[in-house]
C-alpha cells in the first residue's frame, strides 16, 4: 500500500509539470488512474502514463495483490495506427523481475465509448485484458470496466473483473 501512496504522490508531482507543458505547447498528454480488480483476493492498482511525443508512451504501474504483495511495471510503447507495441519490465512479488512484450489495440465503439484489448507476454506469464472505457467528462475523466486474466507459470491462473477511474491532462 505504501507503494501506491508513493506512486500517487509521484503522479501528482509529475502532473504539475506535465500539465504546465501541456498548457504551454500541447507537448505531453498524461493519464493517472486507480483501479480495482476482483482476481484472487483483490488487486488495487495505480498508474501513470505520459506521452512525451506523438505515438510514444512511457508509464509505470504498481499493483497490490491483497494477501500477497506488490508488483511494479515500467514500460514504453509505440503507436502504429490503432495498435500499440511495446516492452517493459515487471518486478514480481514472488519471483525475479522479467522483461515483457505487449500489444494493445483500441477502437471507438460509439461516441464517448471505446473498446480495447491487450496481451502482455514474458517468460513467466501471459496476461490478457479486454475492456470498455467511457468518457465521463470529455478529455478529463473516464471510467474503465475490464476483464483481466493472469496465466502465470507455477501458480494458479486467475482472472477477474476490474473497474477504474482515470484522469487525463
């Protein structure tokens, strides 16, 4: 839980700088968010993603698995059309950190509603995620409803429905 608080504080600090850059020249698009997933005993997560230049995003996410431990992802991805292709590192709570590759896609369904799906693959796991994202306040807040399935080596596979709230600036 301490890592979630630290990530939220870091996001707030970065938000001030990123928000200023965005207001001045439209350079950076930033998203911060919180999510909860019902997999296992529950997973709380916080993330920040910054797009310093068009087509490139860098980010970090901290997940707290209730009754297990924390995991941290750091990643970068590149947009090609409606797809993102990227790589990163996941620091697991119960094993050594691993590099991963990812593919994500997003499409507008209707007005403020988008659908998305993603696949993350490492030597330890495959993670599948699909969901819907609804803009509550255009260009500011959105709500995210998703399903994530964790297919990990040497542990029970787990999946769950998740909900999140994101803020864009």
